């Protein structure tokens, strides 16, 4: 039996989820829920985003990191593929290590 990873969301990620187009929210929810069971499914990122992974949700990407010691998947950023990597790289250059992560229920609402 496989034990699911906990889902942990960055503070900015919750706002990004709320701003997603309504038709996209169920897809993003399924992608994130899938990460709890299979976190290594995404593509490993490189250079300044080394240590992060990315998973597709149509034209959007979910950027996350895996904390094996805590058995947690940290969801850091959700955005359109056109500029998500540059925007996220700029954001992590400006924040302190580990800042902006907060624990939420694994059932973040994507319905509103």
C-alpha cells in the first residue's frame, strides 16, 4: 500500500488558484491530487530552478518541490507556460529560503 504525500501550498499559490479560469480549475485539482500519490511524475527543472519539478495541466504548469523527509509535496507556483518559469525564477530570487510556505488542508477549494 502506498502512503500519500501531504500537499503544502505557498501563500502566493492560493491566490493563483483562485484566479484560474473556471473551466481549468477541475483539471488543476486533479493534477495536484495526483502529485500526492505520484510526486516524481513531473519534469525536473534546471539552472536556477534546480530542485523544483513541473507538471502540465494543459497550457498551465504546476511548479513544486518534494520534501522526502516530511513526505510532502510543496506546491509553489501555478501559471501559464508562456512565462511561468521566468516569473517564478524572479520570485524565488526575491524571497528568503523557505519563505511563503504554509500548510493548508489537502482539499484546497478550486471551485470558486
